[in-house]
RNA sequence: GGUGAGUUACUCAAGCGGCCAAAGAGGGCAGACUGUAAAUCUGCUGGUUUAUACCUUCGAAGGUUCGAAUCCUUCACCCACCA
């Protein structure tokens, strides 16, 4: 029983630190019904969750089935410093109102996956504000600069002669201190958070919390481009609140190679089943497109339902296989005798008339499914369907 | 505090008085081919009612010049080294 649970928990993880401890927590649950605290941190700056977040969330949901109580930590205090992982720009401090709003929006999304009765939302400003300069200085004595510089990204930047600010040293310390306050038994995060996660362990020891959190690291999900990590700012994401049709279409646009990665990290199918599927595709007995469709259907179903997923697929096939128009196209009203380039801009299909002109010259623009080549034409009264490229549509009423 | 280097379009990065809306790469968009996949090939990639044209852009503001991303001055920011 415990071993089974452990195997399920370990599935897809990149690294686990202190498996013995996790085993102990599970034993406590199975034998005595003891629950334990699992910490996960979120930045309150981005309120839209995407598939990358769900890798963590799904793992948490699994843990919740085995006795975990989730501490969903909103890093409202640390967010203003900015995580040094990645680019560092001085961030604006968010006001209380905005933070609460983001947190609320998080909860709406998070509980599509997590069990609300086993989750608690906490804000680290609560204790970090109270920490004071005194406490902060105390905290900084517990870790050395040399060890801080061991951290991979600091090391690289230091050697490359790039700037590292003191506040960036504070970030992992404060995040680790959260684990002290929360007395977490386990923390889950992406592999890029390894240093920060370990800091929690280190500080729990230093502060004599009486336990050291186990660490569960999940791989970072690549974005739609298959190279960089999925993030909203890079625009390579699939948001979990996006329309079913969009989610479906985005999944279908990923490369075959990336599809297996998504299967591994997002699908609920067993690893054996996925391996089998992969084999069938590589020996040609199963079409990769079908495999991708199944994946897309599974993911859409998770956030909506089977019916919506089916409709999304039909819509997709209609538009891209049969070259028909999508069923819901935005409508715009345009004045008569409108220059085509201007109309394209007004219908929000193009950003500028110059761009519109270029696209027309390249044969990317269609009116009522017919390709046009004259960038000087005007639209007279009537209703038209404008299309730019393969996926941008708009209906216009000209009068 | 001293010395030196730097700030160019979405990103990196060339340019060092006119041929600069600004090389090149990446990214993005579009076309061909497809499974709206990848790979590949091609075109485009500041704006403007139609442009061997004009306008805005090369950290900011001034100046020199017929003419400046390029030279000078001041300011801001950033980095390294020395203290």
C-alpha cells in the first residue's frame, strides 16, 4: 500500500530528496491517519495558470489522496524582490488589493485540480513583514556568500561578470524561511527551484523546527515552442481557463517530439501505456496525429468535459481539414468604401495598414475564402468574411 | 572615491560623418510542402490611403555640420577593475 502510493507519487518526478521521510509520512497516514503539510509556492504577479503549473498541481492532488494538507503559499512579500531564477528586473510592489484579487483568481483555477477541503491559502507577508530588520539580519547570518555563489545561476552570472544584487540573495533566504514558519513536511517545486527548496530544509534545521522538509521536484514543462519553459510572458503557454477550442488547437500544434513530453508530464495514462503508444507510433502502426488528438482530448476534458472536447475536435477538423470557417467569428461594423487594409486593422486582424499591405502582397488575405492580391481595393456595402493566414478570421458588415 | 568599458529595433549583435529604417543571427508573421506537426525552401518583419516619398526611431537633452546612430558637451543608467 505504502509502496504503491510512493510509486505513484514518484511518477514523473525529476528528483526526490529524502524519500525515507516521505515514506514515513505515508506510513503515518496509512497506519494512524496522520496528515502532513505540503508547501507549494506561487508568485502573485501572474494570475493565469497554465499547463506548466498543472504539472505541480496534479502531483499535489495525488498527494492529497494520501493524506497531504496543501499549504498554497502566495509569495506576496517575496514577489516584490523578484526571483533571481531567470531575468531580474526590479518589480513593483503590489498593493494589498491586487494581491488579494490575484489570490482569489488563483483559487478559482487551482481548485479545478486540488481538493479545496485539504488546501489552505497562506501569504508570506504575514510573517515576513513581522520579521523586521532584526530578524532579517539574523536570517542572513545563517548562510554564507560562498555557498550562495554555489547556486548555478549565480555562479554563471558571477563568472560572466554580470550584475547580482544583494536583494537576490535575500530571495532564497526568505522563501526558505517560509518553510520554517509553515513547518512544512514536504515542499514541491520545479527543478529550477532546487536551491530555494533546499534552503527551506537548511533553515528548518538552523531554526530547530524539529523536522526537515522532504523535497519533490517536478520537471519543467516546455512551452509550445518545445525549447523554453512554458510561461505567459513568452507566449508559449496553454492557459487552463482558455476556451476549449483554443486549448485543443494549441495542443495539436506542438511537435511530435514534444507530444511525448506532454504525455509524460500531463497525461494520466500509465507510463507503460505511454511507452506502448510511443512504440506503435514509431513502428508506423499508429498515426502520430491520432496520438496527439487523443492527448488534446484528454487535456480539454480535464478542464471542461468530454462533450466540449468532442466539439473542439469537430470544430478543429472542420476548419483545418475541410477548410471551412469556424463557427464563432467576431463581427465588426465598417463604413462603406473602406480601404481593405484599413478594414483589416479595424477588424483587429492586423496591427497596421503597412503590415496588412505586406500580407496581401504575400497572398495571406482572403475575402469570403477567395485570395486577394490588390492592396488598393475597397469594400463596398455588404457582409464579408475576412481571413488573414490560416487562423485569423473576422466578419465585417460594411455600410 | 579612481580608472576603463558600455547603453542600437521583440532579443542578441554590427555600424564609428552621407550609399542607415539601420548588416547578421534568433524569434515572429506569411507562402509552398504537410498531419494547421517537425524538418526544409521562399518572402516579409517601424509607421503613413496607395509612396525611386514623407514621418518617427539608434539611453536623454543640447551643440558642431549642408548632413549625425556615428563628432563634441552635460545628464541618467549599467558593468568591470582598483581602492
